C-alpha cells in the first residue's frame, strides 16, 4: 500500500512534464542529471518491498503509522496544490514567478519535504 502511495505521489509531476504542461517555462535552473533523480528516489522503497524487514509490532502501532503516513501525504499534496502551475520536479524559472506564502507555506518553509519526511516516519 505504501509503495503504491509513493508511485502516485511522485508520478504527479512526471505526468505534467510528459503532457507538456510546462509551456510557461522560461528556462530550467536544474542540472541535466537532476532531472533524472526522482526515479532513483523509488529504489529504496522497491527494495524494501521486495526484501521486507520483519519487526513484530502491535497492531495499534501499525494503524497509527498508516494514519500518520496518510495525514502526511495529504499535507504534502496540499503543498503541491498550493504551488499551482509552479509545481514540478525540476527547478524552473517561469514568467511571473513568485514565492508562495499561502496555504501550508505560511506554516513551514518546505511543506512537501516535511510531509515526505513524516510520511516516511509513519511508513516505518
């Protein structure tokens, strides 16, 4: 289930790039190799899925972990939604680019990173 959540979560930006929804791009700030980094993020999760580490935990802890992971994924999704058309995997400069200070960005500087970190804690 958590591996599927990662696939859905990380595929959102990839679909935007494939569909050409980055037409408002002025120029990319990303190094060429950085554009291929997101697929590498999946490697540890695929390995953990294929070779799971079994730890005996109470069912309540499993349920709490899933609840934390879901809440964190929703928080990170809120951050993506708040960015609007500026959301993407690459660091790009756009016409009319501005710093987002609404939504979760008024609470924390990097809400997607925080959401992903807390997701990992819940998934653990």
